[in-house]
C-alpha cells in the first residue's frame, strides 16, 4: 500500500527535500508517492511550510496530518480550515544549530571578544573577562531548544535558570514559574518561547526594568516576544547593555529599523537554526510511519496552547 504525500513548501525546498524524503520514507518501510502537485482529494499527508501556497486545507479531505517543516507554528496553528493533527519540526540538527548559535553569541559577549580583538598596538587593553561560574543566564522556554541550550550553558559552567509554562525539575538548572524572579537574576536572558498570545511582549518596559543593570538579551525565539520600543529605550539608557537578535516582527528587518544602527544591538538574519533536509526528513518519515501504523504522532501541536 502506497501513501500520497504532498510537499507544500517553496520550490527551492522541494529540490532540497526530494531525495532525502524518499530515502527517509524507504528507511522506515513506507512506500510513498511524493510530489508538489497532487489532486487534493488523494493526499494522505501534507509536508508543510507556512509560506506555502496552500492556505486552505478544506479540499484535502482524506489527509491525516500536516507535518510542519518549521519548529514555529504561529503562522499555521490558527488556520480555521485546519482540522487534522498538526505536527511541528523537532530534529537533532535543529537543536544542535540552536545550541551553537546561543552558546557562541553568549560567549562572544561574556568574553568581551569584540573588545579583546586587538586591531592595533593602541588597543592593547588586558582586562580579564568574568568567569561563567559567576554569570547567571536565564533561559525563557525550556522546550526542545531551550532545554538543550540551558544544558549546554550549564556544561560551560554558567549559573543557569529556566522559566516555562509548566514547572520543571531539571538537575543543575534552577526552575522558575514566575517570570519576574527569573528575570531579576538574569545577567543574560535567552528567549526560546513560541510566539503565542500569552508570550507576546514577554520583554516589555516593566520586565526589562526588573533585570540587573547591564544585562544582555539574546532572542533567537520570535520577534513578537519583545516590545521593540521598550528594548530600544532600555538600550539607550544602558540598563540593557546589549541585545543579540535573530528574529523580528517583520523579516527581513526593515532598513529604517532602530535595531540596525544601534551600537548595542547585533542583528543576525534568522539563521540561529535551520531545518536541514537530511535530518528533518527523518522526523517527517517517522510521523508518516506512525500515522500508517495507527500510532500517536510525534511533536503534535496543542492547538489551544498555540505551540
Ligand atoms: P517547544 O519545545 O514547544 O518549547 C517551548 C517552551 O516555551 C516550553 O518550555 C513551554 O513551556 C514554554 N512556553 C510556552 N508558552 C509559555 C508561556 N506562556 N509562559 C512560559 N513558558 C512558555 O519549542 P522549541 O522547539 O523549543 O522552539 C522554541 C521556539 O524557537 C519556536 O517556537 C520558534 O519560534 C523558535 N525557533 C527559532 C529558530 C531560529 O532559527 N531563530 C529556529 C527554530 C525555532 P512548557 O514546557 O511548560 O510547555
């Protein structure tokens, strides 16, 4: 028995995914026809990216699941035509990429790498950087990515705490259920929350003011987690010493945006972690196998919570 899989993402992605998806499905023993064009009534699974042309799921009457290629689902989770399970992307490469981006950018700031790179004899200023043991990092969001980053930072010696919707008991990581306490101790705050109505403006004028003077912020989560005006104000006063931002309310970040030229902001172009076909195809294939075997899907989104 063969299943029909519609690949509903951009054309460029199809070139990347065609072979890895076929290989991953055959590895899990599923015979499939995969294509970018298929009569909707014949589609069993939709491999999906929210920037796809497919925005109305109504014609896909026999489809069993939408398998999102992105970890973030805010652009599809509230689609009123979506009545079947929605699964998001979790794969080891996505997690590893995020761990590398977060640890790399924290170490850059922590070690003062920019200031210590001596470009000329006049820049020889030997000031010892602080140690990780004496530096407190709070990770907001302890899901697949946040937890992996928290563990990696703990491994580097940082004093790590985390905040999540449901309380967590993680050895060596201080768990907070209250945001205010979590931020009040944060020399660094790393935002790895999903974009939902509850997380919008998690960092705002009030919560930024709770952070210690000179704190730094890293946002590889989603743009709406931060009230941009409040962050720019806090950067102007120096209360927040630096923000390293990978995601924005509008992407690409518009040319006139205040973040571009602020001396205390580092902008990266939504590269913190990329979905790589060789790895994410395996997650997709395993979910199709599960769907066919009548087993529960992995990483199914809670539509009410929005992530
Ligand atoms: P996840 O596994 O769903 O984890 C989300 C975490 O956020 C969970 O710990 C969850 O708490 C917590 N959370 C959700 N709502 C909350 C609230 N109202 N208050 C407190 N905590 C809340 O997601 P993930 O895989 O780690 O990914 C996180 C986000 O990273 C994605 O949604 C996406 O936006 C972003 N991302 C960015 C890139 C990039 O390249 N920049 C790449 C991939 C992903 P519970 O544990 O209690 O559920």
